[in-house]
C-alpha cells in the first residue's frame, strides 16, 4: 500500500470517532484545517520528524489508558484556576474567571469572539509550513474546549489551567488562544493530565512590548499519551518564555513553533525531563523562525533517562534573509543512568543571513564518577549522592523561569518526582 | 588507629601494579608525613584507603581502629572516621557548597546514629569555621569548588575536614598551590584539629608545610613501597639532598 494511502486510511479511521463541532465563529478555521488534514493524512514513522517517536498511540482510533489522580502542581500559588475535567471546562471547580486587564472566555461558549477569530487556527496554519503538523490541524478542526485569553495590561496574577482526569478512556482535544496586546504581560500555568490521551494546541500572539511566560508540568503519571503544540507569533521588543517539566508517561510529544517577526525580541523554550522505563518516550520538537533583526532565541533541554527510557530532541533554528544580528542558541543534554537508556538528538540550523551568531550543542553522558566518589568520600550515601547530582543537572534549566515563587514550586515538584524515580 | 599491612594494589583495567607491599602504622594522635618522588604511589594509597573505584587490592589489608576499611563503601569509611583532602578537589556544578556540607555532615551523623544538625545550628558552625579559614560567605554559596582558585579549593577541603571532624585525616598535597599566608591558615586549621584521638597522614613534597604541622614520623615512598621511615629530620634531608641518596641506598 502506498504511504499516502496508509496515512489516509489512518485518518479516516481516526475521524470516525470524532463528531464535527457545531458551526460558529470558528467555522472557517475548522474547514481550512479539515482540508489541510485531508490532504496530509496522519503522520507515520516515515515522516522526517516522526522517525524517533512512533505516532501510532496518538493517531490510532481507540484510546487505552488509565485514570490518574495527580496532586496539582501550583496549588499554593495565588492564581486564577481554571479546571478541565476529562477535557471539559468545569466551572464549578474553577475560580471566577475575573482578572483585571484580562478577558477569560471559554471556547465552548460559541459566541462570536472577534479578537479570537483572527487567531484561532491562524497561528497553527502559519506554523504548519514548511513542516506539516497534521495532529495540530486535527486539533483545530475538532477542538470544542479550551480557553481564550486576551490580555490588555499587566495581569495581577497567573492564570492556571488545571487538568484532571477521571475517565480511563477520555480522548481529549483542547485548543487555547492567548492574545497579548501591546505592553501586556501574563503568566500561564498548566498542570495535570488532560485525558487518557490528549492533543492540545496553544496559540499565542505576543504584540509589541508584551511579555508572555508559560510554565507547565506534566506528570508524573505513568500512562500519559499526548501531543502538545505551542504556536507563537512574536512582535518587536517582546518576550516569550516557555518551560515544561515532564515526568513519566508513555509518549509525550511537545512541539513548540515560534515565529519572531519583530525586532529586538526574546524567545526561550526550555524543558526538564525525567524518564524511567523502556515504555517511556518523551520528545521535544522545536522550530524557531527568526524573521527580524537583533532577536535572541534559546532552546535549553535537559533529560535524565534510566531503565531503557528514550528522550528525543529535534530542534531547529531558521534564520531568514535579513534577520541580522540574530543570536540563536540551542543546547540539549541528557544524563543516561544506565546503558539501556537513549537520547536521540537532531539539531538543525538553517541560516540565510550573514551577520548572525547561532550555535547548537548536544551532549549525552553518564553520571560523573569523580563527583560521585567525592560526595561519597564525604559520607554521602551513593543513592543520595546520585540524586544530588541528577537534581543539580536537571535544575540547571529552571533558571529559565523568571518568577522565583514559581521556580521554587517547580523545583519542589522536580525533587518529589526524582524521589519517585529513585524508588 | 590506622594500620596498613602488606598492601598490594594494581589498576583494575590494566596490568599495572602501583603499590607493592605498603606497611604503615599510625597511632592515635600521631602525625605522619609521606614524601616521595612523583608517581611513587602516594595519591594511589590515599585513594585506595578512601575507596575509589578503578583499583584492585591483590594482597594486604588496611584497618581503622581494627575495622577492615577495604571492604567498606566510601561513605562507610567516611562514617567510620576517615577523611581524605584531595590533591585535586572536584568541581560539582549545580550543587551548592552549603548544601554539600550539610548533606555530608548530616549523612555521617545519621550513619553514626546521632541526631542531624538543624539548619540554624549548622549555619552557625559553618560560618564560624569558614571565618577562621578566611572563606567568605560568597564561596559558601557557590557550587562546590566551581570557579574556586587552586588555593580556595584547598581551603575548602580543610573546611570540610573541620566540619566532619574525622579521626583519621589524610591530606594529599594540601600545601600545593597555596601562597605563604594561605599555607599558614591551612596549617593552623589542621593544628587546631590535632588532638589525642585524631591522627593525620600528610602527603607533601615540601618541608615547608612540616615546619607548620610538625610530624612525629616521616616516611619516604618510592615505586610503591615505603623505603625509609624516620623522624622529622628525614624531611630536612630530602629538602636538602633530594631523593637520589635515599633511592641509591635501596637499590
Ligand atoms: N587510573 C590510573 N591509570 C593509569 N595510571 C595510573 C592511574 N592511577 C595511578 N596511575 C599511575 O600510578 C603511578 C602512581 O601515581 P600516584 O598518583 O599515586 O603518584 P603520586 O605519588 O601521588 O605522585 P605525585 O607526587 O606526582 O602526586 C603513576 O605512575 C601514575 O601514572
Ligand atoms: Mg599525588
């Protein structure tokens, strides 16, 4: 059977379980996404960016999984909490969606939302070229739940999206849109597992002088199967920072597609990953486009892998013609705690401007035996010493989180989850 | 205190024999010095005693207060009271010096069935000891040995020793890389710890350190063996004449 046919058949089977959402202000975006999806089919391992991660668990029609009961990550922080249970907004479990300088709406509301109309599916569309991202197109076409956030000023506190899962077979699609107007600033938190299987898209439009902070925790559930996409458009003098802590799960693919079109902006994507067991696969696939001058981008990932766990990093920096003085950097590092664990990295630079500074590096290594011995020689038991060194390695990326209280919270989760990894 | 008998050590990965029958006995409260040409096996001896991987003991024994050291994990040896100040202290990025010290102190206390030090008590003690070694607060906050100068690293070793209060201290070239004033500081730090129940094995190339830390016994090591043992005068002899005469005497 020809490859295209395989992809089409997979798509047909997958769509059978999904019902088309009601027509509304998103109708045009959904129709366009459906068309793109129909032309692309679903991904297979033959696709260039799916060689390391088998998408089958994300694309097959039936969902298998387990219900989870995770302690929420950011519970102690003062934030507007919005709860989604099995992918459905749960107003009774959520805070009153009122925050000065911020408009918070539900995608399920279906009213005509003018400002979101120009964004829903639009950033996803832009980010799906030159690399096709059919799972994101599927999301745009079929998502009925999500939040729409418009930020006009300085948000007084973060918005925290909390995912809880009750059903062992929920197949969740969530689509969030965030629009930061000029000079606005907000922090968006995400934690928990949306469903037995999930597909989330986050579209973020960052206007001039605006600042967007995103901090997410995934885990430490063992059965998680999910794909996430962040599509961001970044104007001038703006800041975009996204950090993800991942522990556990079977297949977690986090994609971030950032396009910087304004001068003097900053875009960082970072992640810390704890992987244990041969069923564990976590994949960061990043594409950052520099289309303007004097911008800085960073991709910083650290993964600790043991017992046959697999970590994947596919990171690309594209510097377009005229994007002079670009400062792009990517570094993916892994700590392999045994010989069965593996880290697969595919760093890419594509540069069409002549006055740029771009670098990438990828390292993969075992725990530093000399440091381990030094700690032990001071009386620190081997396991404690190992945990200390692993924590030191992973915590390096937490510098990417600007807010100290949030960084401390993530650090606490990291320590907890490492403890779980140890047992 | 420490008793080493007929210790033979080879490299695990290669057929290279480094220690060829070392005998050494250090009584409680004694200070012994080991001198000897480069590559004679001094650091190897200290590593083997501390329990570093990569060496194979083919014969002999080493006991600390009659407990066999060579069968213990490195952390057990530390808890039993052994301390090695490294010739090349290790940098550990991401682990704060303070965290490191507190983890070490409390791990040893726990292993000995003692109560752990509270954060407040620990801080008080460490600040006081750091001050006498002229280690400033900034160095305590930084990751272990990262960006420390050679001399700062050595002073940090002595601080660890002062915090851990071991009974058998091995100092491997703690004087190398120290300026004159720092050497005095370190020697004072060591002397302050001298007591009837605590012994020292000081590995050095220079008589100068031994002016400050007066040894009871001096050993000369060459080619994996102790070839001569004497009083403090032996160190002066080496300082003045080098090793040639001593080595000739053996062959
Ligand atoms: N891991 C190793 N691999 C290879 N050779 C080694 C190893 N460890 C020690 N050696 C060798 O063993 C010998 C003794 O080394 P050691 O470091 O113990 O000497 P030392 O007496 O401390 O010398 P120095 O005065 O220069 O510090 C040297 O020839 C050294 O090269
Ligand atoms: Mg040496």
